[in-house]
């Protein structure tokens, strides 16, 4: 018997306004358990705003259903407690603190000491460079290394749903490849991922399904195989 797919996240007609400007127009997406879903679109499409709405950082209307519960009116820290964790664009690290201190701050809501140490070991296995530099001050590190810290910090919160906001931004191709490989390993351990990206190559490499967001509206959705020709014509041949 085929195993039933469990839906983890659904946004239903989510709208975000800032004063009179509507940033998101009735955006509806679904993310199933253990799935990686990508939201693609140009700058200004509303991709980051969607993640901010899901995490309670942007005022939104509509419904955001997480594991059967509407979380749209919850505060950001309550949403983190539910298991939704975002690795933000531009990383937002504590730049004057060490790698290890930044990572441990990701676990500040957790009480399971042994689990925290186990997850720290996993992060260091995922990013061996960070273990070598665990005492290094973050602001002295390269952009790629800082991105590794940001992803590692998010993992330390033990997310049920990991939101990745433009993890390739500003990085050299060889570093993007390394980050992509790391996200694949995070997928392999069963983490559900919602990825916001402009890098179509990365999204196609990682995602099971893709939504295309333009001017605050979902224009297309489908599997990467269904959308490949369209994405190739619109983005990859440019």
C-alpha cells in the first residue's frame, strides 16, 4: 500500500500589505513532510515577504496552516517553538561572537542538553570547516563560511520545517556547489525545506516541487520536471 503523504505547511490566500502597497496577493502554497519546495522569482517578487509572513515577522491575512494549526496570529518566538526555523537572507549572524557561540544560540529554546551536543556534532560533520574554526570570530570569516554558520545555527533549533532565504546570494559558484551539497545532506536526514532562491540551477538541483512568484502572485507551480523547459527558456538560456 502506498504511504499517504502528510502535508506539513499550507498557506491559503495569504496577503501582506504595507500601508497601501500589497506585497503578496492571495498566495497559496503547500509543503509536504520531508519535501523540498522552492519558490523562485526575481528581486521584488515577494519571496522574502512570504517567509516573513510564515514566521510571523510580517503582518499577514489569510491562513497559514502548520501541522493542522492556523499559526497566522502567533508571535515569531511561538512559531519557532512549533518547529519553523528560518535561515535569513544576508545571514544576520552575531558578528562579534565565535562560530560555536553563534551555533549554540540557535538552540536557545531547547532543554535537551545531550540532543544539543549531538546536533552540534552533526553541524560540524556537515561543515568540517566550521569545526576547524569553532573559536573564530564570525566577522573575520568569508561569506561562504558565514553562510555555513547561518545554516548550522538554524539546524541547532531542530527545525521541523527549515526556511532557507537566498542561501546562494553573493557566493562564488564553487561555494554555492558546497552549500547545495550540504542542503542535500540535510534533506537526507528527513528535514522538510522551503527554499526561496533566484539561483534556478540550485533550485532545480534541490527541489521536488517549484512555485514561481512574480509581482506578489503565484504564476506557476509544478514539479521541476514539469517546469524545466519553461525555466530553461526564461532563466537558464538568458
